C-alpha cells in the first residue's frame, strides 16, 4: 500500500472528554488537518471495546488507523507526525527532537507530582503537595519559551500540545480545590505561553469547557479526600 493510500484510511480516536492525553491527540490531528471520527468512552465504566483495544493499560486515548491500534499519547503523536508530514509537530534538528521528546516524557511521567495538591485535603499535606507542584512548575518555567512563542519555537508543536493541560486543566483543578499553584508573578513565562497557546485557532476552538471541568473535578476531589470511615 502506498503512503498516500495509507494516509486516506479511516482514523478513529477513542477518548474521554476530560482527558488532556486525548486532547494531545485530537489537537495534533486538527493542526494537521486530518479528518477523524471521535468515540467517547466512559473511563469509570470501561467498555469491552476499550479493553479489547488497550488490554495492557486500559486507558484512553486509543488511536485506530486503518483498523490498526496505537495507544499511549506520546507514541500516537509521533505516529501522527510521521504519517501526515504536513505542519510538522517536531523540529527537524535531531537534538531539538530529542529535547522535545524529553519534555513530553517528563510532563507525562510527573503528572502525579504536578497534580498532588488537588488530591489532598486542606492542611499540611496539601501545602506540601502544592510546594512540590510549584517545584515541578519551576522546572518548566526555567525551560519555558523566552523569546519564542512556544516550547517548540515560533510555531505550536508536539511539546506544546503535550503541555496543554497547564492551560486548561490545572486552572480548573486550582479552582475546584481552592489552591493556586501557578501564580502569575512566579511563573511569567508559563503565563505568557498559556496566553499564546490559547490564541492558536485550533486550541481556541477545541478545549474542555472550564465550568464543566470544574464541576467534574469538585466531586472527584471530594471522593479522593473523604476521610476514611472505620
Ligand atoms: N500514559 C497514558 C496516560 C493516559 C491516561 O492516563 N488516561 C486516563 C484518562 S486522563 C485514563 O484512561 N484513565 C483510566 C484509568 O486509569 O483506568 C497516555 O499518555 O496515553
């Protein structure tokens, strides 16, 4: 099968509306202008289809192209960029590519450290977790774009879409928990990046609704922070 024929095959994304990992994939497809079918999954009541498509991790996103399945958002992003080379999402320079991969992995691996404060009850534990989140945010701040608009340069790229949770999800978690970690004074580069990111038409037109996200997070937080009954 030629590359052209393969590219024309049906693309499907199985996702869940609150998932920043799913948005990584749908943003990338939209930035490339690739048509796809979206199927909503309930991650709290997983379908047989999800278990069949992703038997190892049982998570979304699941990406299906021409009947072949790929899971793990970072791997899906690379596949998308290789399969549809228009509007490249990673730099061509091998070192810059390696660095982009490093940051994407860092953000994915450390998600628990960034979000810990949200899952802690008010008090010492929460203060500690908020400080930890800020230490990790500081790492991104120091690496963040100084002269360029985006992590990946002058144009939005794979690192930017992978950091997208900072722009929408973190804000909703802060509101739902009443704890602010990403203060404008301490994180000026990240705030500038968020403004630039939100102005990209594909992002502006496709993101989870803030009010709906806060309403989803509030009971979730209550569930996780409820004192254990004996
Ligand atoms: N490393 C995975 C993480 C995906 C992930 O954590 N997905 C969540 C939704 S945000 C999920 O499906 N959770 C269901 C579960 O953990 O059972 C990726 O990058 O795709």
